[in-house]
C-alpha cells in the first residue's frame, strides 16, 4: 500500500464520529484491501507485517470493532478500532490475548 493511500485511509478514520464509521468503511473494502489496510496499521505503529490473512471478529457492546491480522513472520495481532471521533486503534499480539483466555481468528459469540 502506498503511503498516500495509507494517509488517506487514516485521514478518513480520523474524521469519523459515530456508529464506528471507520469500521463500516473497512467492512466495505475487498478482502485484499482490508488485509493491506490492517497490515498498514501494524506497520505504521512500528511493527513489521507482510500480511497473509485478516479476520473480522465482530464488535463489542461499545461498538468497538476487532480485526485480526496474520503476518508472514508468524506474528498475529488483534486491532481494536474504537467507536470514537479519532477511530483510535489499539494493537495487541494474539499471543497476549490467548494468555487472557481470548482467541484470535474466532468470531465473537456473546
């Protein structure tokens, strides 16, 4: 993904307000685009991710969205996209989530 494409996507994310519009935009993209965007978020945060697969886990009761990304180096992450005006993202390694009793690449079932 080019830097200009990533910057445009982040600009759209940062201008979203309610109903997790950032997640809605991501859901509207092709599978390949979703995977590239999510790996771009990891890379922009200083990680190294050549993407292999992405997975949508769902949303929580606060309408925060959860996406998983598997990277070629064997690392996998969960990316939370908050339902706020900044579309704040939180990145956690799936190995850390597993230690908390939560699995990546599995849909929420509450």
